[in-house]
C-alpha cells in the first residue's frame, strides 16, 4: 500500500468513527480524594469513563465526542463495604466506581457542558441548582469567543445554613438547595412558579449566588451563569480550584 492510499484510509476511518472533539482534563486540587462521575445526556452512549478515582493532586483525561451534552460531578467520602461502593456525597447509586449511566444523587455541585457540532458554540456552566458538595471550576483551552473560566471556588459546606446541611461523621459534607430541602414550588420553580418572572430569587438562592456568583444558584438564575466558547476548545475541570 502506498502512503497516499494509507493516508486516505486513515482519514476515512477517522471521519466514519467520529472524531473526539474535546479532551477534558480533570485535576484534583483538594486535599482529599474525589471520585468524578460523568453522565451523557440525550440517551446517547456513555463516555469511556463514567466514574473513576482521582487522588489529591492527580489528573486524568477523558475524551468527549461532538456533538455531546452531559454533566460532571465529584463524589466524596467513598468506600467499599461488603463489595458495594458508596459515597457520602453525590453517590450515583451504581454500587461501583463507574456510574454506568446513573447520575449524581443531590446535593451535588454539577458542571454542565454542551459541545457543539461542526466547531459551533459550546455552552458550559457550574450549577448549584442541585446543591453543593465540592468546589469546582471549568476552563476552556483554545477555542474562540468569550471562553471564560467558570468557577465556584468557595467551600459552601463551611457556611451552609443548618436547615440545608448534610452531615457525615459530624461534619457538614454537602449543602442542599432549598428545592431539595423543602420541595416547594417557589424554590423548585415548578407548578404555578414555572417561569422566570414567577420564580424570583429567594434568600436561599441569594445565599448560593453570593458564595459563587459564576454558578447557577437556582433554576431561573440570571443569564450570566452560562458561558460559551466556540471552535472546539479542550476543557480543564478542577476540584477545589484556587479562588
Ligand atoms: C485538545 O487536546 C488535544 C489532545 O491533547 C490536542 O491534540 C488538541 O490540539 C487540543 N485542542 C485545542 C483547541 O487546544
Ligand atoms: C452575575 O450577576 C450577579 C447579579 O447581578 C452578580 O452579583 C454576579 O457578580 C454576576 N456574575 C458574573 C460572573 O458576572
């Protein structure tokens, strides 16, 4: 086979199989181990890694195809007992380190990412809509457009109101959203409160907004919590980012 034929075949295979659009690098800057979880939305196949261990100081990469839409979070306080893997926060209920298509049980800090097709505009955000468990940030590398880092570096557990606290071993390990804690339409923006004008911020959503202004504090947060970047950047997701 001459090199030109070989090159054409390689290129054909590359396009037929669908190219990986973005490399996501997970960095753990926390002083403790975090077990990241990944969940692909829209009933699409899951990524090659749906859950893994990330020791303090470690990093791991995961490739994401285009288009893609899904979320990332970090589980804390995990252990295996009698063959079953469980976590104190953001457990996915799979019983294993891999989440296998299962999402985080709230409260959990979430990073939501939509990778566009054809190098269009990606959307990403940090969300405290389902509460908070670990500080997280997402930063694009390369790409074009705004491409700003979005970060929730505050450890909200340390200042969480008593009625929202989740404790483990006497320590606050996560902070519920008001929707999760009280399940009321005015906090969840459901029922007669299901539009932005009928679901204004509450003292609870303002608490999250004040701690992490970049992040979504409730379902109809101000639109400055959604970030964009075009032309297929890569992304770095950091647990316990520097303020
Ligand atoms: C993304 O990462 C891949 C693999 O490391 C690299 O080949 C590619 O050039 C990077 N893209 C950008 C936009 O930096
Ligand atoms: C978003 O808007 C809120 C309220 O206007 C403000 O406090 C916050 O700093 C803004 N965040 C960013 C990232 O601009």
